[in-house]
C-alpha cells in the first residue's frame, strides 16, 4: 500500500517534470521562432533584390527594343540604310 506521503511525493515529482519539460519546450519554441524570423528577413531581402533586378531588366528590354536603337544597330553593325524614295517600289495585286 502506498501512503499519502508517497503519493504526494510522486505527484510533486510529476509536476516538477511537467514544469521542466514545458520550460524546455518554451525555450525551444522561442529559439525556433527567432530562426524562422531571421530566415523570413533574409527571404524578404532576397525578394527585394530580385524585384530591383526585374525592374532593371524591364528597363533594359524597353531600351533595347526602341525603334531608334534598332535602326542604329542595323546601320552600324549590319550596314543597312533606309532606301531613297525613288528606289521604293509599291507592288499591288
């Protein structure tokens, strides 16, 4: 038979164990939350950098596709030029 003192001792030991485990769990949760927050901040910074690069690429694409730029490259690198008005022939069906 267990006495009241033994039962009380087991109850106190179980409570101590529960308190220690919950404290360890709280510490781990706080540590994990900090890790995840740091990771979130790094991903946010990476996202912002990628947004900047995307904007720069869009500006570069629009600059490369302007009519004046294409005409300039065609003239310099491909030695192309606009034909004279008298050399233009219109073909009609």
